[in-house]
């Protein structure tokens, strides 16, 4: 039996066994793809990253300082001054109507302490002041067509008011009536004039003030928020740039066995100093904006409003004596205005006067927190010299209320001539100065806040002055130092 042998089965040779290699790290893979396999390439790559971080630092700093500049410009040089201009317009218009009522209340009398000629002189001053304030407000409206249209309407309305006022004064002079209530034909024209003023011109002037105030508030919130956020971005970008420069310095020290790279060390110090200064600067700018808005502008706006309303109350006192048919209306208007100045709950003036006397201590300060323009002001006494002036304002307001109560009491008792003498002064030349003293102290309080506002804006402007030059120059210096520090190390490989 023959045995057939089979050829051995063919086997596929096993693949050679290779040692298990670790995958290259992420940084090496990135460096490989970016062709940073050589040491000079890696040095140049880190240098480029450092320059990019430095550029980021200076860019965010420039943006944050720009936000601060914008806030100071709008609040301190545009909308803020526009508020003051429109507030002055409101006061001048209000005082025109006050003096018109005083002129008509004087009649043909020449024996009152506050004469017709004095009222005429103040009326003319107010007219000029109102014209100037309206022109300034028109100039400050910039490119706002709605505000410009409102100012032009105001100017047209002022012309109509002056015509009505001139007609009322002419009829009053022709009537030769005694001091006190005017004849019916005079009152008819006066009512048209005062209604035009109180129902049309003053609301438009106040709306201009409110619009400008809204711009200030929005700008403050937006720009101060941006400055505070920019402060953090500057801090983070600066720390990142400094950290990278420090690590880069350490790397070059180890690789090239040199203790310090002078150029990179100087660039690091400049970046660190710039970061600290930038953060402190932005923090200070946020403080300047807050000082200008909260302790300056807000109080200036409120107190200007309080002064104009107080002056309108003073006019209501004259109107009350001038026009008996509208006396009850002027009573209620006076009460509502007084409560907006210093709120005391009451349904009539007698209760209000008693409430004011009870609510204030002998120095004039509220015994407990109160609402109203003056009540809010008394709760925020933080500025040097403010408390003494607030005391004078509150005491002056209380005395003004006492004087008004005396006028109304005499009128209710039928002694209208005695009421007029109390209001405008008597034949012996005794003039009622209670409102004038109160108004003077209120103006002093406005000046304190106005100075605070102006000082904060000036300090903020001074702090950012020159940074448009310092920023690019410093940035170029740091970049140049990085290049100078790296160039010799790269040159060693050539």
C-alpha cells in the first residue's frame, strides 16, 4: 500500500511585532500641524501668542476707556447741560407768570412794598432768560428732530403768551384799579395767558427736561456697566499676558542658560504695571460717573424741579388774591404742589400747614423720613456743607408756608387789602421776603450739587486725557521689547 504524502499547509507569516507607541500629545500634534517642530519655530509661535495677548489687553482697555469717555461726554457735556438749560427755561417761564400775576395784583397802587415797576423789571428779565434758555436748549438738542420741534413749539407759544400778557397789562393799566382783584376784562385775558403757560408751555418745557434726564439715566447705566465689565476684561487679559511672558522668560532661561532676558523682563513689568493702572483707572472712572449722576445730576434735576414748582406756588398765592372766582382752584393747585415739595397727608391747606410744623424739628430737619423733593434730599445729606443749607431750605419752606397761611386767613376774614399787603408789602415798605429767602437757600443747595457734578465730570475727563496717545505708544513699546528679546535667541539657530 502506497502512502501519499501531502505537502505541508502554507501559513501566512505573522506581521512583525512593533512596540506600543504612545500617541503624541495635543500640544505636539498642534505644533506638528502648525510646523512648530523646531525650537526656533516654537519660540516664534509663543512670541506671536504673547503679542496677540498684549494686543488684546490694549484693545479691551481702549474700548473700556472709550465707554468712559462716551459716558462723560453725554452726561457732562450734552444731555446733562441740556437738563440744566431746560430746567432754567421752566423756571423763567414759571416766573414770568408769577410776575404777571403780581403786576396785575398791584393795579395802580404805588404804596406797596413790592411795586408794579419791580414786577415789570423781573418780568422782562425772565423773558430774556427764557429766550436764552430756549435757544440754548435748541442748540443742545443736536440731531433730535422731536426735541427740536418741541423747542420751536415752545418759542411760538412764548410769543403768544407775551402778546396775551402785554394785552392784560395794557387793560389793567387802563382800568386804574386798586391793589387786589382785577376787573373782569383783565382777568379774562389773564386766564388765557396763565392757562397757556400752565397747560401748554410748562408741560412742554418739563417734557424736554424729562427726555434729557432719560438720556442721562440710560447712558449712565449702559456706560458705567460697560466700564465695570471692561475693568474685569482688562484684568483678565493683563494677567494672561503677564503669565505667558513670565513662563516664556522661564523657558528661555532654562533652554539658553541665561538668567534674565532684559527685554522680555521689561515687557512683563510694563504689562503688569499697565494692567494695574488700567484696572484702577476704570474703577475710578466708574466712580466719577456715579458721583456725577447720583450725588450731582439726580439732585440738581430734582431741586430744579422743586424750585420751579415752589415758584409756581408763589404765583398761585397771587392768583388766589387776583381772581376770586378761581380762588378754590388755586387753593387746590397750591396744596398739590406743596405736597410734591414736602409731603404731608392732608385734604386742605390748614391741615397741611399744621402738618409741616409738626413734622419738622426746630432746626428745620424732618423728625422722620418724608417724601417729596425736599424730604428725599433731607434723607441723603452726604456732601460737605450740605446739612447747613438743607436746614435753611427746610426752615425757609416752613416760614413760606406760615406766610401763605397768614395771607389766606386774612382773605377769609374779609381783609383782602391786608392780605395783599402781606403778600406784596405794605405802604411803610415792609416787604414779604419769606419766599425770596427760601428760594435763595434752594438755589444755594442746587449749587452744591452742581459743583459736585461739574467736579466729577472734570475729574473723569482729566483721568482719561492723553490715553489716546499713551495706549498705542505703550502697546508698540511692549511689542518691540518682545521682538527685541526673542530675536537674538532665534538668530542663534541660523
